[in-house]
C-alpha cells in the first residue's frame, strides 16, 4: 500500500492509502465529494533494518487478526516460581548456613 496526496479545489490537501495498481489521477474529496487532482511529491524513502521491517509487518498483521496463543512458545523463558527472589534465587537461604558478612548478626531471643 502506498500513500498518495491529492489537492481538492475547494478544500485542502488530503492523503489516500491505496495499492499502487489502483491509483488514479483523481480521487473524491472526503469532505466535499468533488474530484481532487493528485499532487506529485518526493517519495518517502527510508532505510530500516530488515528485522524492524519484519516486526512492523507482524505488528500490522496482528492488529487485524491476532494469533491466539494457548501455551508458552518453545525457547521462551519460563515464568518464575512464587518463591523466587533476586537476592536468594529460586530457594530461600537458611540463616544458620549463611556466610558471615560485614554486619553484626542479630541477637538471638
């Protein structure tokens, strides 16, 4: 799909997004309905990495028909367990086996 600019004699310029095969020299104005002439402008040439093109294509395709996922895809990280901590990892550390640090230990009651 390409974006084309048209200028209405009564209103202002407007853009139309149509396939290149169906573009014409005139188009109906969305405000007043009169025939508007096509305005030739410089092409919008931008170089993007191919990965970004693929991501944009996937995002536009999923907005029309989203894919339903029923399970976690292979290779994706598994969700963390409820006891996971960034300090101790997956299991809590037993306080009696913890190495002594630079701080004083708490008094035992």
